[in-house]
């Protein structure tokens, strides 16, 4: 991956991107981190580049991508926030400073649940702009992808637990499920390696069957929505490894008793369309008894609203 790849991905959803400004941020970060290496032995500037690449997948705006490029500069180099403000403006300097402040929110091993909840609140309170949290989540995800290169196992374990107990739930609260799912599975592999291997093997053994079910169901749902003139985006997803393991652990169910190993997410324009979609789905597939949940009438505590059904 290189800066041209990141720019191309950003321009796919942001045609008016200031390409020169983003490239300048990359070159500045490369110069600032010159001589520094990551634990995997490669130049340090590859990390902010990877952080920005993750954010392009979330369709982050220009300032967020530039912040990702520069997020470690004030803390790890001789350049200051004033240098960043001079080159990239007050808004970028403000966002970079916010990411630096979040890095100071300290997690301690074996914290009680109440302390973890307090730390999450502090995390949100410390970030005056949600884009700061987005950069921090992308930063942590890339660090989790390369965690195996850290030589000290105790440090790897602490970072994995912090990611699982703080960062992943925050990604979930913000609805950034791509980061949540990948981060959980990376943490799972480091914290519970044996359980990870067993769960992964079960998934691999049922992979073909699940893929076939997803393909057929997706086609039928799209036909049903077209029949009812419902405008919708339909996305397939597979339950991530850690979610499967956690469900088996908490419910006592076996892998073969879990209904939602594969799922579809249907995004529509209005609340009325949500209920029309549910009706269309139930006309196409027989719903499971007591498996319909109305989070529109009764939203979750974090404000989440949707309709769930198992068919």
C-alpha cells in the first residue's frame, strides 16, 4: 500500500478531495518519523498511512484522513502542534491534539466493570469531536493487526484486553461494526488462543453451507423488496468468531444451536419502510417463534433502533 492507493480510495467517495494537501500530510509524517521503526521492523510512517487507509473504508472526510497521517507526530517526534497548525490549519491541529489526549486515557489490567464503564465515559468526554475517536479506533485496529510483533507477551495481552474492553465496545456504540468485528477477533486470538482455534475450525467446516445460504437468501430478499417497491440497501454479514464464542459461553448453546451465524442487514429510508420490509421478509420466509425484536418501539439504551427477525 502507498499514498496513491489511499488517495484513490478517498477520491472514490470524495471527488473534491484536496489531493495535494493529503499527499503533503503524508510526506510531512514520513519526514517527521524518519529513522523510526515499527516493532515489525518496517518504517514507522507506514502506520499512519495504514490508519488513514482504514478510515477511507469508513468514508472519512479529508481532515480526518490528514489527522490520521499526523496523529503520532506531536507525541513521537520533534515537531509540535504549532508546526501542524502552521502547515495544515487550526482544525487539523485541534483533531491531532484530541487524538494525543485520548492516548493518555489509561487502562489498567483487571479493572472492575464499573471502572471500565467510567473509562469509556472519560474516553468520550475527552474527545470533543467524533472524528477524534474514529482516528483512535483506526489507529488501534492497525496496532492490533501487528500485535504479534511486540516481543513482550504481557504487553500484548494488556493491549488486547484494553482493545476488547474499551475500544471494541466504543466502535459498537458508534455503529462502526467493521472495526468492532475485526478488532474483537484479533483480541480473541491473543487472549484465548485455544478457543479461537476451535471456533475458527467450526466456522471453516460450515463455510460452504453458510455461503450458499447467504447467496440464496440475499437473492430472495431482493426480489421480495422489489415486488413491494421498497428502496433498500441489502448487505450480508457473517457473525464474527468472538461473537460466536461469547454467545456459546453465555447461553450454553453449541455452535450448531446458534441461529444467526449468517445475517442480512437491510437499510431503508423510513420507519414505515422498516415495517413493510419485515412483512415482506415474513411473506418470503417463515419467522422463528419468539425471535422478532422491535427496537424501534423500544430502542436499546444506546439509542439503537431497528427490527430484528430470525427466519
